[in-house]
């Protein structure tokens, strides 16, 4: 790993957080290429999709739609321990999603002084598309993380798009996760072209209302371009991990956590903030020893930051607003975690981000790049839409009409005023 050392004096936390993020290489400009891909798929349907995929040198199956019987049979092809692990993860993800949904399913109603009522309701979207990457590895966990909350949210039809392998189908574990999650259909197509196909539809692929799921910079840029045509879960950047620790933390565990996060790629920012210089020194030694023996760990940038106390380290963590935050200090508990600004916070003796990535039940589709300041984990709410229902009796219209008229005339929309005042005279 590329290890950087820094001291934070407790000054401008936001500015220092920007410096830490600058350690991550720029993603580069991909907009023009992705725009070309999206436009070709939108205008060409299946033929455009095939042309784009072939032009990129990717495998192109005879049919983009994977045989449903092959999907249904996929769990039976897994090793028993993998199948059981997948079912445990699915169970826990569903339990967390249902707990989250309970807080969203009761309509919020306001009874107003003029005698009318405004009710805000949530309903599931009709269709959802989930992207499951297939570049460096297969990601059945991402299928579970997206499709299970969509199912809990009440989405009628969920589709998955994932790159095909040599056999013309997505990875077998991805297909198994699709079957366990109750996916309606699976499409063997990847990249920006898959996002475009889900957004606009082709002869084979049904258009959806919301697209979710992680992907590389091309997938992310495609999601940004089609937003508005469809809803999206967010714009994700490189995966992140920050650890706040004191001298009681286990450096061996932290070093492994950092290396695990490094598997996501060489642009994944890693940060450890601590007032204990000896701990930071030991982490640096351990990471340097571990990485050569683990070929899956890339040269991710690691910043080891010395702070003037634990509270300063927590203040810095809130400014960074990382995707994953581990609290590894004496007294760290859910109370300390509750006030933090992060996508997902891990506390307790087993508080490693890897548990959240797979089977703890929390969602691993999280805000990155500081977006935890205003966003949160993917959940049932990603797949639900809100509607306001206004019940306005005649007496309420009479009470409000003059106010509406006054505001409408002030804004230069006199006919709005006439519309309201006509009801007010009934």
C-alpha cells in the first residue's frame, strides 16, 4: 500500500478531510464515451446493445435474457457452505430491510386549521433494475443487497443485469443469488450499455423505474446520464474505510481490515486516525508485511493521521464522512456510533467492515466521497415513491382561496388565483 503519514492539529477539519481525499487518484473523464454508448443503446435497442458490446470486445450471448430455468437451478450448483452463507445473508438483509420499512409504511397525515387534510403516502415503484458487476470478480452479495430490499419494499418485478462469462451467462453464484432473492428476470449484459438498456428498454430488456447497484466508473457515469429517465440509488465512487482507534485497539485486526478494503482497488482511500503514535507505527509495519503475501490487495492509498486526542479523531471522521467507519477505542459503543457521519459504523469486538459487506444484514451499497453528509445506505426507501393526497372540502377551499389568490397575484400568476377563488365562491 502507499502509506502516507500526517498530523492534524485540530484546525479546519473540512479542509484536512479534502487533503485526505486528494490521496485518491482522479477517476478520469469518461463522459463522452458513455454518452455514445447510452445514445446507441437508446436508439438501437438489442442491435445497438449488441454492437456496443462487440465493439468493446465483450462476450455477447445469443439472447440477453438468461433462461429462467438456469437461474432457478443455480443455487443447487453451489457448494453447500456457499449456499448456506448466501441464505444467512439473505435472511439478515431481509430482517434489517423489514425493520427499516416499518418506519416508512404508515401514512403521515396532517389535519389543517382550515378543515382540509394532507396525507403523504409511500408506495413501491413497479419495476427495479439491479446491476451486478462482473469485472475483477463476481458479486452475488451485491445482488442480495439490492434485490432483497426491493422485494421487501414491494416492487412487483426486479431485474438483474450482469456481464456474461464464456458460457454466455453471468457467474453461477450471481445467478444463485438472483434465484434466492426472487428476481423476475436476469440479463446477460454489463457495463454502461446495461444501464442504458435498463433505463430505456430494448426488444429483450424491459425498462425499469429505478436502477441500483455498484459498478465501475463507466457504470456510474451511465447512471448519472440516465437519471431523470429513471431513479438511481446514487453516484458511487471508490469504496472507503476509516478507522478511529486508541492504544487499546488490536493493530493486527486493523491491518487486516485495511488490506481487506484494499481488495476493492487501488483507488480505495484508507484512513486511520489516532492519538497513539505507537499504534499507527505498528499498523504501518503490519500492512507492509501483509500486502506482499496477498495478491488480491492492491496499492490502495493509506493515510495514517496523528490527532491531538480521540475527540479530535472523531471530529475528523465526521468531516471525512466515510463510507465505512470502524470505532476501535475503549468505550466505543452504539452511543458513540449514533452521532457519527458515515455510511455504516462498526463497533464491538467483531466490528469489521467485512461483516457488513456480506452477512451482518446492514447494506453494503453506501454513500462514498463524503456523500454520507446527506445520504445513507440503500434500503427499501430506494424503491419507494412518495405521493401527497390533498382532501379539500368546499369550506376549506373558501377559507384558503383568498390566501392563494394573494400569493398567486404576487408571483405574477393571476389565473392560479382565479382557479382557487372560483372554488372559494362555491
